[in-house]
């Protein structure tokens, strides 16, 4: 048995009064506020996350719509460019038709002047830029001879009033005739209307003067040669 002495420690502290006053009861709300703030933070975080997801979806939809719109714009631009090209070609065709209107009359006149058995190998018409009335005319008659050439030139002169200048005529191999000239449009002269001569007008013959009726108690006078009746004197 252990006979060593035991050491005992006694608590000799005395009761001491409180140093500070206890906290007020309202401060008990602090933990509650902390818990509520945490819950609100979690709720707002979930709301922000949901809104962020919606924004991402809206951004993707906007990008898709932007790509579709740009693709449509590219298609519209291509269609507009094609329409502009067609419009330019149509405008050029319209100008060509307007500029070639006199040429069409000449071609029709040349074709109508061709006799049976005559053959036209080549026909060229070029209008002068400085003077639209001047047309460079080149024609090659394969068959028909000078008679056909004269008939064609006379047809242009009579029907369309084109007069040839600087004419050149060449006989080629095979009997073909090459003809070139500068045709100038002549002004049509309308017949002058002479004024009609005035038709002479004849004045009506004066009626013969008649003697006035006799007045009672007066001697009648002989008729006066003048157109104005003579006054009766008492």
C-alpha cells in the first residue's frame, strides 16, 4: 500500500461580481438575422443564376436571329444586284432599240426591195456619233446584179428620203457587187399651200327709185335720178 503523502489542491477563489451588465434582449435577433440573411443570399443566388441562364438563352437566340438576318440580307443584296444588272441590260436594250429605230426602217426597206432570185450576202449599217443623220451603209449583193442594187438604193431614197454620198461600187468574184455609201437623211419638204384668190363679191343692184305717192292738193314731181328721193315742197 502506497504510504506517500497526497497533495490536495483547494479552490480558494471567492465569488466575484459581474464586470459588465448583461446584453440587452434585442440582440437575440442577431442570430436570427444572420440565418435570414443566409437564406436570402441563397434565394437571390438561385434567382440570379436562373436569370443568368435566361440571359444566355436570349443571347444564343439573338445570335441565331442575327445570323439568319445577315444571311437574308446577303440573299437580298445578291437579288438586288441581279435586278440592277437586269435593269441595266434592259436600259441598254431600250436605248439600242431607240437608236436602231431608223435602222429598222432601212432594213425593212432593203428587204422589201429585193426581187425574186436576188440574194443579199452582207448588210451593214453604222450611224455617225457626231451626226445621227449620217449612216454608213455597206451592202453586198450576191445575185441580182446592178438592177437589184439600183432598186435598193432608189427604195431608200424614195421611201425613207436617204440620199447616198461618197458611193463606192466594186465588182467581186462570182458576180457579187460590193456597195458602200454614206446615207444622209433629207428633210421632207411639205407642199406649200398657196392662198386662195379672193372671190369677187357683187353688190346687189339698187332697187329702182319709185315716185312718192301724190299728196292731196299738190302737183306730183317727176322722179329724181338720184337714189335718194326728192323732198316734196309745199
